[in-house]
């Protein structure tokens, strides 16, 4: 027979074990550096860039500031993105759906006959959609809006976790 004090200890232990189980979560994703490259439409360009992904914020959200440069179609563009990304794991496949977007600041410099003109600064926004594998490989599509913000960017890259 369990004594009354032993019964009380068992209830208290079960209560704290339940609290610990409810409070425990999986290890949060590490921050990472992302290297990307691809092409854009309107203007037709080739681009390369780098970004940083924060650890998970409040579950599956991440902040991903980045910078990339594109050239072609008579203009060189430098883009600064600050994206809020949300990730949705796709079952046990190792793939994750990425969605998000944010503001874009673009620095434009004309080439060719207008090369002597000053650089121009523009602002806009973009929406990001893509897929990322657990091994770091990712592909993404970015739809932009605003002056000199590329209207569609298609890229692929690699993400390296920072430990």
C-alpha cells in the first residue's frame, strides 16, 4: 500500500514531468549563410548574392537579409533585401516549402551609352517562394514590384549552417 505522502510525491512528480514535456521543443534551427545565383526577367540579367538566415523566431519564422548584384540588359543592379520567411516542412521528405517577402532597395547603374549618368536609388518589394532540402540545397522564385526591382528572379543556391 502506498502511503499518503508517497502518493502526494507521485502526483507532484507526474505534474512536473507533464510540465516539462509540454515545455520541451525541438532544437531550434541554426542561423545560416546562403549563397545564391540565377537569372532574372525584366531586366534580363544574371545575378549572384549572399544572405543570412536567422535562427527560428517564434516557431517557423526567420528573418533573411541579403544582398545580390545583377548585370545585363544595359544596367547593373545592386539589391538589398530584408525578408521575413516562413517554413513549412513537407512530411518526412527532407524538403521544406519557403514563403515570404519584404522590402527591396535597389541601386541601379546604367552601362553602355548612358554609362556617364549617376547611379539611381529605388525602393520596392518582393515575394519569395521556394523549396529547401535539409542538406542545404535550395531553389527560389522571387516576384518583385517597383522601379528597377527585377520582376522575376529564378535562382538556386546552397545554405551553410553557422554552428
